[in-house]
């Protein structure tokens, strides 16, 4: 396996950026996910790494070797596509072995490696079948086997589970994770599915509008989003974002609610405020605790049962949908629409953003015992 380095790599079509200048290092054996909405530049980035797309500027290194202008076949990478791209006239065994045969690997070695990867992916019973007789999940296993059998320096995967239904996606997600842990293979994985990204990645590169918004572990991008885009995009639903005004040690929120700011945060937080003291308060649904004596008030806007829990949609300001927040609650609790209730926020899970720059306002870790609100 090998380290992948992108140094000021960019892609332009005329004057339009498909990928703005990008610096990224993917460590040896690391699983990095490129995540973002359609058109953000993630697939173009993957194609530049593979050599299927020429860079406009910058340098790409794989295993310390400059491959910026190398042919895809000379980069020692394996590509797994969203569409399985299997040869329909060949058996599964022939599909897997084809790359090795094209590289003039000996017959005995080819048989050994095909048998090994088939056993790893549990498709030994499929080797004599043709692709048209396989389910979508089995076809994707064959596509993965064809990539794995080469033992390349890096694996590049472009939404490999996008064509599968929900059940197969869950199964194959677990398979890919298991394979990565077993082989410790350097992997770059593209998806628009944040659940996939959170489940698979050692690190996530969140992209939007042709540029990187944040690079971090799944926990980093979930709990500490760098800006409002990441806060909204990561999570299902995304982070609650409520605009308020900071004054006299507290943030005034819609509906007459007031969130006291711990004293140890105030100096750092106020330095990042927007005009007129405006600030965006962010918190995840699980940071909300519904109780009878909470400091904040709302009305039930809607209630969705997710099975293990309920997702309450709470309006802070009457019927205004712009002030609706999401709170995770006990699935057995009954919350009819328009029911008034009270709740508290765990201050350790509250984040702040400048409404103009949309960037996070960094504050130190909160010691609840020392905090005075």
C-alpha cells in the first residue's frame, strides 16, 4: 500500500472550477471518504488521482512517486465503479482473473489469488456462474474481488453501493469495512451518503462548491463542524441552527428563550460575533433533553417515530417553520401536535457560528464543574 499526496491540485473547465486548489495527504492504509452533494468535485478529484481526468494544475504522488501525468495503468491503483462493469460473456472466475492474465501472471499464481479473494468475499460458490445470474450484491462482490486480486497500491471507489437497494447497501458496507480492516488497504471512497461516510471513513473530506469545507474524523465533522454547510449536511437530520443575539452573558433565542453562556466561553465567543451581536447556535438532536422544568420552551410541530426513538420537531416561535428544531425523545412518550413542553440543552454539545462568515466560532472545552451560567 502507499501514501497518496495531492499538492495544490485543481481542475478547471475554461474559467469554471470543478475542483479548487486542493492539498490532501491520505496516509498509508488509511480509508478516506470524499463526501458532498452532486457537483461538488468529489468524483473529479477521484478521477484525477486515477489518471482518468487530467489535472489543470498541481501534483499527485502515490507512494512517493510523481504520477501527475502517468497513464492510469502505470499508477498501480484499482478502481471500483458504481456500475459493476463486469464482462457478461465471462464467468465470475474469468472476470476476476482477467486483470492478472493481462499482466501475464502465471497460471498457478492466478488460480491461487482468485481462490484467496473469492474465499475472502465468500463468493466461491459463484465462480462458475456468469454475471447476469447474480444479484446486485453478488455482482458488487465480484467487482470488489476483481480489484482486490490485483493487490494495488491504492483502491479508488466511486459510489460503489449507489446502484444497490437499502438492504444490500447495509450488507456491502459491512463487507467493505471488514475488507479494509483485514487488508489495511489505502482507500479513497466517494459518496454523497453521509451515513456511508460516517460508517466507513477513518477521515472524511467534506466538499461543496468545488472546494474542501472540512477534513476530519467522523466524530470531528459531526460534533465540531467547521461551518454552517458542514453542520447542515452532516447528520440526519442535520444540526439544529438557531439565530440569536448575544447580550449580557446570554443569547436571546426565538420565542423569548434565553440561553446563558458559560462564563469561561464568553471572551472567546464574543470575539466572533456578527453584526449587532448576532450569532448562530448549533446543537444536535441528542443534545436536547425534554423535561418538565427545562429552561427553554417550545411547542410540538410534528413527531416522527424512528423505531428505537422518536424525533420531535419543536417550534420555538409559534407557527414559524424557520424556528423548528429537532429533538431526540423516548419512543414511548406521547407528544400531540401543539403540545407545549420544556427542554434543556447540554452546553457541552452546543456550537456557535458567525452568521456572516458562516464559520464556526471556536471555544475551549467546557468544564461543567467550573462553569457558571
